[in-house]
C-alpha cells in the first residue's frame, strides 16, 4: 500500500512525520501538566523521547499509526495522529496534543482537519468510512476541537478504569459518500 504522496496540509502549519531530532522539543512539550494529564506515554527525558519516537515509527511501518509533528515557523507546536487498529478497516481514530504555548490559536482544529482530509483521500481505496475523535468528558478543550473540526458528538462512553478513569465522548466524521454527515473532505 502506498500512502498518499502528498501529506496533510494546514494553513500556516507544516505537518511531517516525526524525526529523531524532535526529541528535545518533545521533552519540552511534555513538561506541561495539562498535556501529561491527557496522554498515556510519559516523555520526561531523552530516553523516553526515543521510546515515544520509536512507537511512532513502528506504527507507521505497521500501518497502524500515522503520527505527524505539527510545526509553526519551525517550532513543534502539536502532534496529530491517525490510528488504525485494523489496517484496511472502515474506522480509524484521530488523536492529538497541543503544546501549551500554542493553545487557543486554532492549531489543533487545523491539524485535525488536515489529517482527516488526508486520511479520507489516502485510505479511500481501503474503505475508510469513519474517523472517531475520543476524549474524556472533563477535557472541554478537546470537545471544542472536535466540534471546530467537524466531528459530531455521537455518544458518551462509559469509563473503563484504570486506563480510562472517566466517561468519555466519541465524536465522529464520516467520509462523504451519500450517507455521511454532509461535511466535505
């Protein structure tokens, strides 16, 4: 399978696969308590950053995770990833985080929208029909990002401790195919 040659594009942002040189910026971004609260893999030092980068690289090689560094004027401001638990399956998930200094400027909605449009193009032949965006109910910022990115709230998910200690929201976007939610790619 060849993933679309042209990667995701967003106004004012560069989205590209992570590289080893991103490790110091990852450690810096993960110093933020809010970011750490909503992520599961710690990145406190160079060793953990290398581990995190390795997970992204393996996911891309296996076709299960397409993680993109989001840069603004050459600075890492966010991460956005398309997660495909079953490569070739009809459903994927988008996840992201935004560095503290970049919050409130529309970075996350632009990056999520870019990866959504890219994924529907790149994986159309494989039958990708829906992308979900999941977040804990207490993460109101993620709820706003979902709505701004065209993801409609579909259901409240019951907590599954310890991994998911609180209830969550499942927002979704469908590929425009006559039965979708009306949003264009």
